[in-house]
């Protein structure tokens, strides 16, 4: 699977975890140079508190385009150290 935004591959892995239709990529598969921490957080009742990354490519920023659960609840333990995408980021096989 590949996550692509603005013509740039942000993550690539054959070992994603699919939860609620979203592919969660292993943290080591993301191109870190395109990510910066965001101050945003949301809470999911069964996964826990999500943190976000802004994605930057060619001088453009896609705010909060990637999220992860630093300390997921037990029911979502499989997505620890994984990152998912939205806001126009294409996830393709």
C-alpha cells in the first residue's frame, strides 16, 4: 500500500493494519521529512486519544492529514506505532 499526496509518496508498506476502512502504516514506513507534529488531538471511545501530523510537500501544507494513537486502548493495540491518512491523501495498492 502507498499513501500519496501532491504527487509524493508519504508512506509505503506491504504490512498495513486496516481499522474502520483506514490503512494504518507502520511508523517506520513513513517518509519523516514530510511530517511535523500538530497540536491537534481527538478522542475515540474505543481506540483512545489520537495525535496528528501536518504533511508538507513542495511548500504546501496539509494540516492534520495524518493521525496516530501513541497509547491506544487495549482494543486497538494493533495500531500502536502506526499512522493513517485522510484529507486528500490517496491510499492505493
